[in-house]
């Protein structure tokens, strides 16, 4: 047999198959065909020596932003440079992501959750059950992977939020939630409310550390410990956390007031008025940051430079504030069940176009510190995310697995190669991948096929949301 690609002499970390050893990995027709101690290189069309580097099933980031709503087009290349092969866009809208893939795609696999926000995708904060049912179904039929409740930013009533979660479960849609409703904000109280609203229904609760900033009780450490205990008792909830200091939110203001409730909360946390002028002063003082494009990637600007960029782009910028506590992120990383399993399901970044694609950087630091084994790192960034998304052919390197592979330099904690479907889409910082593939449910196949879009079909019955229900 002739192989298309052979990765030689790398340290293969494949916990799903119990493999942690120096080995060769052979790829043919977009799938892994063989993993062995030594494979004859003359059998391969392309041979890459990756000695001294980690070879892992492709990184899967379960919380990114690559649409025009948040993040922007640079996010695709930024993800590829970070070693990410598959990502879950947690806001959409689907059409904006599709356009982004066409214009600036880097060959990655992208699943899209359409945001459910009053005044945007739905009419009000308290939509009828009929509108909720229609919105959930339309998302799937159009090719989205599911929906994202943007409650922390754009809250719905508790009743509408619960109805969306229940309807998503009824229709077999993926559903993620940024905790917060008209009753409780994006804080620890909102986190507790989110668990109550889900009841026995399954959902993905986003960025757990973002609710544990001490806003609700004044004690972020206790909030984090109690949140972990609550999650440990709720197997119907899948979750993720990230380790970035600066958050991401909308810089858009309407009638002189920030549109996003998260932006307002961040201003209030430091005593700024919840107004456009308060946000401007936060820039001047170096507290607010703005995401700006520079040289094909996005960077954070603050001070007068950040203020000028925000003022020039008032309706289309992502802003952020250094409100995430590293201690609470560390607690999230170390929360374990009595049997030593990690409580939170996955490590994410909430990145993409927001410049904090730190899966390798901080994940491998956790390994070096001794919080995680290298196998746990791969489990949290590939094995579990693949299971969350119902993608059984990803998250491992067994024969027949999708040839989505991340090769990482352990000393630099950076990606050396990003391989998607057997094709090298990034090598040593240079992105060569184009386009991309959308991940959809069975209901979205017809729409994506009719639109001529590359796609992969997830098995929602295999997703952690629904596989044991």
C-alpha cells in the first residue's frame, strides 16, 4: 500500500487507544491507516520527520468565534496556527461563518451554533413556544449544528431559556448556554440558575470560570469550588473552561449604552459608568481592550490606540477586559471526581478570532506543573471534545480515524504542523489550507449539499449530550 503522508518518529499520544510511544503514523485517503514503531518511508508520497515532537489526534476547540459577530475572518488562520483542526463556533450566524470559510478559510472543520438573541435571531426576550420550536428546527434544517443561548450578553426570560433547552433536547439539537437570563446575570447566581433551568435536559454550559469572578458573592474561590461540586453531580451537563485573562464581548453601544450585558458588568466591576463614555474612559485607563487586525492575525489594543480603533469601528468590534482570575481557572483545571476523573469536560479558549488560542500553551503548562498527565491533556483537548460533538472518527489515531493530527513542539508549546483530513494546512506558522468543511446534523445535509458546501455529518446519538439518554 502507498501512503499519502507519513509522520516519522514522533511521540504519539493517543489515549483513546492506549498508545503513548515513539511511532510512525501513516495516512491514506484522508484517514489514518497505520500506526507502528517503524513504517517503510519509501511507501509514502510525503514523509515528514517529526522526531522530538508530540503527535496527537487533532485539537478540537469547543468554544471559538470566527464570524463577523465576534472574532472575525482572521480566526480561521489563527486557529490553524494554534494546531486546531476542528472548532465549535459559539455564536454564528451560520451564513457569516460560511462566507468566512469561502473568503478566508484555512481548511478546518467548523460546527456552528447560531446565537439565539432577542432582537437578532428572535423577536423578543420572551418568545412563544411556537417561535422557539421553529427557531430550533430552522437552525438544523439550514445546516447549523445547533444553537447557543447568549444569555450573559443578550438575556432571555428564565422561562424562554428553559423552553429553548427542552426543545433542543426534543429535536436532538446541540445546545450551549452562556449562563444568564433577565433574572440573573453572567455570574455565579446565573450559573446556579442555568443548572435549574436545564433540569434533566442535556446542555453544554460554556466557560465555567467566567461565572466565578466574585461578582455575585465577593469570593471567587468559593464560587469556583461550589460550581465544581454542582457540576460533579450533574452528568447531563457537559462543560468547558479557558485560561485567558482577558474576556471577549461586544463593543457596540445603542443610545449611548453598551448592548451586551457582559460589557456593562465589566465596566461596573471597576466602577465605570455603564455607558459609551464609561467604555471610552476604560480604554484611556488601559482597562478595556479591543480586538484589531494586524498582519493577518488579531491583536489586543488598549489605551488611546484601542480607543481610536473602537471609535472608528463602533458597531463591529470585540472588546475585552482583564476580568478572568487565573486562580479560578487553575481550580477548574484541577477539579476531580473521587475516582480522579476531571469534572469539567474540556479545555477550550473562547478564542478563534479573539487572540487567546492557548490550548497548547496553557494545557502543556498544566502538564509541566503536574496538574495533568500528557494523556489527560489530549483527552481534554481532543478525545472529550470529539465525544461532545458526536464525532467518533475524531479524537483518536486508530486505523480508520479521520487524519486530523496536531504535531506540537513541547519545548515551545506551539503547533508545528496542523493536518486536516490528511492534508497539511499549517506548517511552522505558515497557513496553506483553504476553505473548510462544515459539521452538521443529518437534518442539515440537504441544505449544505444544495449550496455546494463541503460538510461532515455528526452523530448526535453519539454526542455526550445524548449518548446515555
